[in-house]
């Protein structure tokens, strides 16, 4: 059997949205499941969009996510170079071959003429399609223009009739009438290839077996297949992925402030958890498992189970998954994750290292993402706490004031430790007759302003005797 080879082919635009990362992940999983090869190819043919350091950004993101590149710009490999901008000659040669075969042609139409065509199409309210004006230039005309250095592009000569179709592994049978396909540009006037051309040449030369990408390419794939046919090449399998959308159906977009991978990472989401979450955006296992290590994903991932309906991005679900990973961190790892946020938000210099560590520890099971620690522990850093309506309502119950008075008396006299605070709560129970919620909740609300939180004696201990007494008064 042919060895599986997949590729992640980002354009270096300076950030990685979640859809990109999910494509990379699925490609990686498909390759690794079959002991195949995962390739990184940088699609930098649109030089206007290239951002400095973007490649480093992409490779850093992949390595944070535990996605290992086998062949790529840093690793090298048999089928390099892996920057498209370093392969210009390759594309130009193949384009010329197509011209010789009559499957492509030089087009000398200038911007002015194209603009006229566009306006005309606009007026008629139809999509602009290049009209094939240069398709029938004579050999002499072409030579003449080339000799005079007239700027040109190379366009694909689409068949006038027939249908081109393929079976996408997610979307099923896709068929397009050739008459509807534009004679698309393969080589631009600056000598660079378009994506439409370069992706075909590279996927072929790099022996890619499975192409995984966003479904915006679903309907242009027939154009690519015509190129494969022209060269008598076998095409790869296609796996187009549904978009990731927000509740309500809108596409995630950087411009609208939707989180990218780095945004999430910078808020203290763990890369393993983000990856775990992304795996479930559009794919599901055959059982109900929700938490997967990378190795488990490699074992269980099956692209036949990718769903073609839009995948809905649900922050709550991501937070739940992230919380599961946070629960498994060692205390040192948890401190590493959360301390920078706390340092930025609060003056920690007045607190001891042990106190801070203990504070972080008691919130481990309450935390969804690193930065959330700042809100969770706010009550330890501010003088006044606010009590919300629900809690106020609770506090109206009979006997509560008495319970609180008894508790206050008890702790006034004790040596401050978790055990003695616990004992004071037990003694209060005995003396007041209050139990369960009516015992713990009033103390919690009065001292923290909240109805939920970590173990009460530990919380009170860290608040300190003075603060607890003051809040009880
Ligand atoms: N450079 C393209 C993009 O970033 C890649 C699409 C593909 O994977 O073929 O959208």
C-alpha cells in the first residue's frame, strides 16, 4: 500500500485561526494513524500578505500542540524546498508544459480591459468570468508580444463542455459543469503561481495522498482535477472540512475578535486541551469518549466519521475540557500557569510564597482556564466584597444570624489553623443546631460573598483571622 502523506499548507499571515489548526491536526492524525508522513509547506506566493516571523509562529504553534512535522522548511526532506516562493521555476516549467499541450495559454489582457469586463458583468449582475479573449491568439501574435516584453499571465484553458466530478470523503459526490469554470490564472504577471496552480503541482510532487482543507475549496477542486488530468497524474483523496461557526451560524473571524489559538493560549488554555477540543469540532468517535491524549486521538481518529454540517464553536465546552486537563496538573505546573496572571492583577509582594501556592491549590478544581484565577481569588485581595441577590435571599432565613454569632465567638479564641477552624464549625453546629447548607452557607456567603468555592476551612484559613472576623461583623 502507498504510504500515507499529508500536508499542512498555511499561508504565513501571522496568526493561526482555529480552523487552520484543526486542519493541521486532522492531517497529522490521518498520517500518524498509518505511520505516514506529515509535511509542512509554506504557501507564500502572495507576497503582499507575507508577515515576518509568521513561519516561526506557525512552527511554534505546531510544536506547542505536539504536532510534529516530518518534512518541512526546518526539517528538510526529499521533496523540498518547502517554501513555495523557492519553487517558482518548478511552477513556471509545468505551466509552459501545459501551454505546449494546449491546456493553458498566455493572456496579455491588461488591467484596463479586465476592469471593463468586470464592470460589464457588474451591470448585468452576473459573476465575472474571463472571456477567453487570448485563447485563440496565433503563434506569431504570441511570439511578437513575448518578444516585446508585454506583461502576461498564464491561464488554464477549461474545456467548454462536459462535467468534472469527484467524490469528496466528507461531502460526497461533487460535480461541476466545465462551462461554468473560469480560465483561471495559473501564473501571475509577477511570475508567481496562484494558489490554484501551486497546490496541484506541489501536492503531486510531494506525493500527497490525502488533502485536508476548509470547504471553501470544495467547489474549486474540479478545476484542480482538470490539471491532474492534463498531466495524467493521479489525484489525491480529498477531505474538505466544514467551517467552524459561532452560535447563530457566522464563521469565526479574527476581524470580529474571535479567538485564535494564540489568544486562547495567552489566556491560559492548555494546548493539549485546545487540541482535544478541536478534534471534536466536526469529528466524533464511535463511543462517548470526550477526553483524548494525542496518542488516543491517533489511535481512534477515523476520517470517515467527520461530519459535514458546520461545527459550532462552544466556549463552554472548551472550558469544560480545559478544566479536565487543569485538574490533572501538578501543583507546580498549575502555579506556572496561573502565577503570571495573578502577578499582573495583584500585589503579591505582601503575601508569602506558601500562601500563594496554597491559594492556587485550593482553586485547582474550580478553574477553567489560567486567567480565570484572577476573578476566582479576587475576594482575597479586596477589602469589600459584594453579595449577589441569590445569596442575599438565602441570608434572610431564620437562625442564620445566631449561627454566625456563635461561629464568630468560637473563632475569636482559636489558634488559626485549618483543623481548628473546622473544629469551630463543628462546635457551632452543636451549639446552634444548624446543619448542612444552613451551617456552611451563611459563613461562606458572609466571608467570601459567594455561594460556591473551595473547602470552607481552607478558604477561611487563607483569608486570615482578621479579615474573617471583620467580614463576620
Ligand atoms: N494556503 C491555503 C490556506 O491557507 C491552503 C489550503 C490547502 O490546504 O490547500 O487556505
